[in-house]
């Protein structure tokens, strides 16, 4: 996750898909961690969108 202030008082939050890390690592055991991370990031994204 990256958080940056583009304009004073306006922040941008960017996420990388955790499943990308599974593909990059080549280690199938990473999938369980990535699935958990994806669920957590989805909740964060929903809360941020709700304001």
C-alpha cells in the first residue's frame, strides 16, 4: 500500500494485488498469506471509500 498527498489535503491510496506476489514468488505457500492480505485490503478500501 502506498499513501501520498497529491494536493494539499487530498491523499491517494494505492494497493498492489497480493496475488501478484504469489505469481512473482513462485511459492504456492504464499497464496494463503496473500488471500488473507487481499481480504484485509478490501476492507480497508471499503472503509476509505465510505469516507
